[in-house]
C-alpha cells in the first residue's frame, strides 16, 4: 500500500507561481505540501530575465531590501536590426534605480529559492527531488491529491494547485490543456556569458547595481521571434525566443541564432572577450489570452505558465510577475474554499474573478491580439529592415545630391521592402489599438 | 548502454566561438538511470520533417545512415520541444526524469 500524506492543500512546482500559492495558504494557517521535481527551487527554471517586482508589494513588504538581485534595470532599449544595421530606442530612468524600482535582473536559482523560503518560513512543507506523476481522483472524478515518484507515495488534499509550468502534465491530464500545441509556444535559448562587472558598467554606461534590458527584433532570420540581452552582476544573458513550428521547419539550429546575435555588429563590441558560462533552453507559452485553459475544476486550480500566463507581447516578456500574481490568487482562493468547506469548481470560482479584477487577466485581455501582430510577417520580416533603411536614408549625407524629402524617402524605402504606405499606416493604427 | 554523443554538427563550426560539445559541457546534468524520453526509430523512418533534429536545443537527435534516429537522453534540458514539434504518433515517449535527476541550471 502506497504511503499517503493528508494535508489541506498540495501545490505542484516550486517556481514563482507555486511558492506564491504555498505562501498564501501557509499564511492562512493551512497545512500545505509544495512539491518540486528539481533538487532545489529554480534548478529546472530558465528565463531571460528581468523580474518586475511590484507584484510582491502586498506579499513581502519592502521586498527590495532582501530579494537576491543582480542589477536594477535603469535602461531599456528596443533594437531593430538587420544583419548589418541597427536602430535603437533607448529609455533611461533615474526613478527605476530607486526603491520600489521597476525591473531587476536576477537568476532563477536565487530568486525561486528566495520565494520558496518565504513559503517554508510561513510553514509550508517543501519536498524537493519529487515528481508529481499524476492526479488522484475520488469516485466522482474530483481531484483529491497527486501521486509522486517516491515509492508511489501519494499526497491527498481537498485542493491541488498545479503550478508545474509550461508543459503542465497535470493540466493535460485534467483535460484542460491540449497534449501538444506547438503553434502556441516559443523556444527560448539562452547563453550566460562571463563578463567582469567593470566591463559591463563601462560598455553599457551604468554604475554598479544598475542594469540594462535590451529587446531585439529582426535577428531571427525567417523565423518569427526576437532576441534579448540583459546585464547581471558579472555575467550577461543573451538569447533568442523563436516560434516552434517555424524553427522546426527552418533547418536552422537554435544555437546558431544566438551566435548570429552575439556576432551582430551592434552587439559584438559589448560582449568582446566574454566566455560561455552556461547554455540553457526552455519553452514559453506565448499564445496569450486566447490560448489559456480553464483555470478551475473540481479540486484543482491552475496558475502561472501551466495556465499559459506569460505575457509575451513583443515589447513585453513578463511571466514571473504573472506567475506570482496568479499563484497568490490561487492560494487565497483555495484557503477561502477550505474555510467554507467547498473545494468544488463552484467553491473555487473566486480565483478567476480575482484574476480578472487585477493585472493578470486584465493585461492579457487588453493585449490579446498583440502576439499575433508582433509575430506577423510584416513586423517580423519587413519592418526592421524598412526602419533601418529609413534611418540610413535620413542620416546618410549624399552631397552633392540634395537630401531626399521625408515622404518620398518613406515611400521609396517601403516599396523596396514590399510594403505600401497604406499597409504601414494600417499596421501603425492596429498597433496603437492593441497597445494603446 | 547509452548511445555515444553525436559528433559536432557542421552547422556550428568552431569559428562561431565554441564547439557543440563544449557548449553542452557548461551544463550540469545529474543523469538518472532511466531514459526519461525514448524514441522509436522505426516510426522515425517514415518521418520527412525531422523537426526534432533541427529544433532540439541540446541536439540530441541524430539521423542515422539507415534512415532512423539515434537519441541519447542524458544531456536533455527537459524543455518539451521534441514532443511539441513531432507529429508522428508513437515516435516519442516523454516524461520528466525521476525526482532530483536531470538538468540543473545554475544561471537560469
Ligand atoms: C527564454 C525565456 C525568457 C523569459 N524571460 C522572462 C523575463 O525576462 N521576465 C519574466 O518575468 N518572465 C520571463 N519568462 C517567463 C517566465 O520564466 C515564466 O513565466 C515563469 O517562470 C513562470 O513561472 P511558473 O511558476 O508558472 O513556472 P516555472 O517557473 O516553470 O516553475 C514550474 C516548476 O514546477 C516544477 N515542476 C514541473 N512539473 C512538476 C511535477 N510534475 N512535479 C513536481 N514539480 C514539477 C518545475 O521543476 C518548476 O520548478 C521567460 C521565459 C523564457 C523561457
Ligand atoms: S522524433 Fe518525430 S520529428 Fe523526430 S524524426 Fe522521429 S518522427 Fe520525426
Ligand atoms: S526535451 Fe528538449 S532538450 Fe530534451 S530531447 Fe526534447 S527537445 Fe531536446
């Protein structure tokens, strides 16, 4: 007979969603087991990345005084590139360098472990090196626990919160996520490169503790996607995010795309002499609002990437904050349902309403059309080159030929890229509607 | 016995900085005894896309001369790319490694 542990709630996955859920339940006085398949929280997790911390304001007061941060992001650049050109919009804010800050670079083995420790400090029981291998159901089909790979041991509870990330096999087993949906996912590949702090400060124009976030469009050949470059304390993270079906059909290896980016004339000088510390890869659920599963069923809640909650809308790549926001809401909804003695889907329904009332679903709903626009053919394949050529036409001095007029130049350059002015205007308007 | 590591692919020549084996050498793997992913090379023989060969970030799928696929689970990121892009029923079985095993990221 398999060993059975009975608790009030089981949370699967000690990523940001799971730790936030376990923390909320523990604070509500509930016994909660937090299962993690890796040897420590964060060991399986890869992101860009930058964590936007304000979601923590209500969870860990003055979190910035203790969070394990690499650098506080004070500069954010959006870069459009062709193989030989680049055009950047660069924003710098002194306010972002002071509490409560905006974004921070941090590494997941540090950040995830920190948040998990908040949950255990509050009384949650973290069990690492243990895979939840399936759901346990009662005679009526309602979820009442999980099986694990520890000699078949089971953990039973009136409510299970699946925070098992992008491939969520628990949400799949519950029939809430399709078995595989390549077109809703992108692959992120990342290199962490050693670079001394002093070199980072000089090359990126920042002081100690200040960091830079660069998003890059036009660097992924024919494959829809984008690139990123983030500064850590004495490493930089560089990588690409690419649409899965098109990557698979392209014949181009993902690490080659990162090498393209590293060798780009606008980026290579920043990385001179840097050497590879760690190579990594992870999937992103990039489909947004329209691809989210049902988040509630009898005895089961879904939070974070398991619920496709990464906001990957081109200008934004935010998932950790969405995971924390949704995990916290799931933990509170579960605690409420336990107190009321009703963990059916109806008893847990406040979860969805809570998410709709805050940024998690509000942002996703507002930006639901953004992933399609950002990954569209014109934005991916034509606009980076078009805008770079426009800049080149504006700023190249062609004496004795006089300067071209702006409108004529735009029409000429657009035509050269197979784009009509009407389409350009239409996409601009569409962008304003989606993002505005 | 597991299959040998595939040779470096010509598409990532050394002049791009580093060989593929050196690249994977930067990653910490706590290899489990059980193969958490298995590939049915017979099914792969009828596959024309070879989606996994292009997309697997760890480059673990190697076409063989006889039209099959050689796969080694040991240096796997557990990312899920292969099962997502493969559209041949029955070609892959995919699970996570047993608890505590598999990839350990230190700079994720
Ligand atoms: C390349 C890339 C760049 C990104 N950049 C950013 C960024 O800059 N900023 C940002 O905010 N977000 C970014 N994201 C998104 C972000 O990483 C995710 O949205 C976030 O990690 C989701 O948190 P989560 O807790 O839902 O899932 P995860 O962080 O994936 O955690 C899931 C956890 O569950 C565990 N687990 C899974 N299955 C089981 C099981 N069966 N049993 C036990 N444990 C299990 C895993 O080991 C893992 O610890 C990026 C993602 C990628 C891939
Ligand atoms: S694993 Fe799937 S995609 Fe890869 S060769 Fe076999 S059938 Fe084709
Ligand atoms: S899970 Fe990812 S790394 Fe592992 S074999 Fe599949 S594609 Fe390759």
